[in-house]
C-alpha cells in the first residue's frame, strides 16, 4: 500500500480518536443552552440618566469643596441632570469662582450673572456620551462578576443596543434569587444618625435641613415578623462601598449570619478617622437607601473592619457578600423582558430534538443506501463521522448547544450528504463517458471539488453573518452550521476519497463501482 494512503489513514484515525475523547461522556462535555436545560432569560434596561445624575451630584460636591479650599463661600446645587448652579455668598468672588470651575475639564460654564454672584455649568456633550457608554459597560462587567461568583455554568451576558443588557442563565433553579442578585444596585454608604432630631416629627413634617429620613427593617427573632423602622440620617456620606476589599459571610454568637467587611488601605484610614471623631454616636450602614443597621461607635476602629447584620438568611447573607465584592452597579436597572424555561420543558425539547435529528438522519441514510448502494453506505459512514466531529468541536470550543443549534445539525446532515451527491453524480457522468473506475473516481472528485468549495464558502459566509448580527438562538444555529459545513468538507472529500482509493487499491481490479 502506498505511503500516502497510510498517512491519510493515520489522519482519519487520529481525528476519530480525538473527537471521541472530546465527546465522551456527552452529558459532561457538551453545554446545553437555556432552551434545553431550563433557566432564565432577562433583558435589563440601564437607567443611564440616573448614572449621569449621580455624577452631576458628585461633581457639585467636588466644586463646593474646591471653592471652600479657596476661601470662597457658595451654595452649589444640582440644577438639571447634567447641570449645576453656584450661588456665591459674595458677588465680588465671581471671577475667582469662575477660575475654580474652569479647572474641571468635564464642565462647561453656561449662563452666569456676575452682579447676583450666580454661575451655571453643565457637563460637556463628550462627557455625557462617555458617561452613558460607561454606565452600560460597567454595569455589564459588574453583573458578569456577580454571576461568576454565583456559580452559573456557561452564562450569556452581552450588551444589546445602547442601554440594554441581555442575560441568559441556564440551569438556574431559583429565578427570584437570581433576579435579586443581578438587579440590586448595591450602593453602600455610611452616614451618621441625627440623634437630636425628633424621629416622629421628621416623618410627619419633614426632616431638619441637612437631614433625611430613611427606613430600615427590624426582624423579630421569635415570630420572624418584619417592622419598618424610620431613622433620621445626616446627608453627608462619610464612606462608601467603593473602598471595600473583601466581604464574607460569618455567623454571630447567636447563630445568625452576617456580612463581615474589610476596607482597603484608603478605606481603613477614612473609617478610622470617622470612628475616632464620632465615638458615642450611631453610624448608619445604608444599602440602596435602606438602613441595615445603626450601631453605636464605642471606640476608634483602626482595623478597617465592619459588619452588616439585619436578620439575614444564609442565602441572603451570601448574596449580599457577592454583590459587595463585585461592586455596585453604576446605575439602577429594571427588567424589560423576562422568560423562564422550566427543566421539564427543557428535557422535552431535548427529547424532541433527538427524535427529529434521528428521524432526519435515518431518512437520509436510507435514501443514500437505496439510491447509491455501496457508495451510499460510504456516504452514510462519512455522515456519522461528520456528526462526531461536529459534536467534538462544540465540546472542545465550549460552545453551547441550543434548540436552533439542533436545527443546524439537522440541516448539516442534509448538506453533508449533498456534497457526496455532487461527487457521486459527477462520477456517474464520467462512467457514462466510458472511463474506467479509477479514471471516473479521479475525474469525479477533481471536477466536483470546485463546486463543493463554492457551496461551502457561501454557507460559511452566511453563518458568519448570522453569528455577527444575530442574538443567542441565532448564534447557536450559526455555530453548528459553520462547524458542520467545515466538517462535511473533510468527511465528503478527504474521508470518502480515502475509502474509494482503498477499494480501488484492492487485489482485484474493479470493472464497475456500486454507485
């Protein structure tokens, strides 16, 4: 047997062994999509205007601080979503105040009244555009970090449009918990309570200037009943969750879980200063505008450690720790679209997908055997090898098999056999011209090759376009289609030709070929 045949046999054998190793066992190797194993599909809308509003608030605070450093008295407030207003105590400091504002590159000075000591400034258009894009990108990364720590296998998290995020979590058994984990803004703030204020009066008539009324919850350990508790809190933010280094769940002496926080070096320094200056006062720990706890500061805490308690369950404490470690969302999100697929529906989809694939494959196999006889049997073996390579590539690349992906496999079966049909019909034409078996096989494969390449390239290009511009299900279809087409090129041209060459290289010369 010629050496080149041994080389081709070795290539086919290696492909079969490697593909079998990647595929087995299929339940552990191939990832199933949302529609096959159940889970949750969400489309979130990011409130980018709120993110810009928060930046404007912080910018107003920074301008106020900068003016104070220069000894300029002023009241700085947010006027619009992107604009601030500066009302000077003395109009004589107008020029100096304008110079201070000019040091902020993100601000552009707008309408002003020197005589009244009033300036207005707005975020520049490029800055607003950057903040909108950043809010969505940062939200995407934060949600991805949360989902990764939650332990979801093969999640799909991607941007959709200008301010939407698509999330698919296969295999999720508790959709409500997943939505709470993903959608929580998780803005952590530390503020002092105003213990001199009358809480009831503040609730009924409004808080004193510089204060705000926030609510927390109190859980009865015996009855587990929850009660809303009002707090009068001073508005200045002493510390935020941006400076958290770690957050982990621990169990208290009474057996209740709580979240232990450790700040980074900057946070520990600020926390030490805050606790040193506020000994004997109550420090409110606020998460998303709700007071989780308000402990009394007994002494300075230089270690940079704090804890959040509030009658959590173990899962609630664990999820809160995940959220705090992953960071706060830069803007609130709301669920615009939600679909939940139950595990039983997914199992039913798998069963129907297997039945449809098997039925399609059986029909193709029988047709090839009846119409092309022995050559049809060769094509059927090549088809099985095609399916093996397809599944192996999906397992090796970590691709996810979806219901449209199964449709792509069924389509691939037909297109893989179609390649053999092109070759077989060309060989038949060569036989009709009176050529020998070997000459007909050589001419058939050679002359059909250009057509085969053209059809495969056009299908691959279509698959690339579907993958580039399609969403999850369409991408699943495109992936299986492209892999199947490339695999069919190997099996129909390389493997089938090898089998024909082996038959021809037998001891007896064939006068006819079963085709």
